[in-house]
């Protein structure tokens, strides 16, 4: 046994996964920005985890494309180009369509009431010019659709895609006029799910994400 392995036992996979989940969530929340250094000691203190768990988590996130390791400089949040953001969103379009279709199959009367309420609040936010509120409701709607889909693998895939693309999504959400474009798209998704139409819900979701792709391309 080497001195290194004796001094620092291998971290259980579950512990490293938990740390990776927390770092990923922080990136998704926008608290860690592209290019920001991720210092093992600081992350260890912040998350109450060992250096070994943090190191394993950063390696996992490196494989996912969220983090990059730079020789002699440690790890940092990976920056994503517009071209890569478009490619990521193209994959998201397929998975979001699947989730919308499954949500339409599973939706209950109580869920319909909740979705309609979210749609109403989104309309009110757009009328009032409350962009941040609208963005929060946007996230709430997409999260709820994924929950209704009952597709944990799809949810995991989308979580990782969104984390890689979070900076572009944030900038897009704040672009003038964007809520007026996306609102009817979101309302169409709600209508199709509440009508219990899997095919219609999938088409509506794909149309919405296609609109996101177009907006990303216009940013170049």
C-alpha cells in the first residue's frame, strides 16, 4: 500500500456523487460562473466534505463537461460557446419533448389545476414586466413537467444539460422581448398536457425549444 492511499482512503462513490450533485446545483443556480476556479480546499469547507470527495466529484463533473481541469491551475467551471450551447439545446429538445408527452399521459385533474395556475401567473408576470418572476415561473413549469413525466433518467439528463448551458439560458431569459415570445409557447405546452394529448404536448415542447435554439443562433 502506498503512503498516499494509506493517508487518504478512497472515498465512497456515494459521498463523491453527493458532492458532485451539490456543485452541479450551484453551477445551475449561477452561483459558480464560467471560468471560475474551483479550489478543493474551499469546496471542502463549503460542503463539509473531505478533499478526496471533492477531488472525485470534480473528476466526475469534468467527465460531464461541466468542469475542466487545467494543468498546474486546478479546476474551473467550463465555459460553453454559442455553438456548443446550440448542440446541447438540440439534445434537450428531444428529451423535453419526451417529458411533455409522458406528462400528458400522467397528468391528473389536480395537476391540471396547478399547471393552469402557473400559466396564469406567467401571463400576469409578462403583463407587469416582471422578467425575474417570469423566469422563475418558467423554471417551475419545466420542473413540474419533468416531475409529471416520471422519467428519472430524462430528468437526470436534462439537469446535466441545463447546468452546462445555464449562462446562455440566463442571458436569453433577460433579453428584451423574449418573454413575449416564449409565453405563448409555454401556454401551448400547458394546453396540450392539460388536454392529455401526448403527441400535441411533444410537438409544443419541441417547438418551444426550437425557438430557444433560434434565439441562441441569433446571438452569434
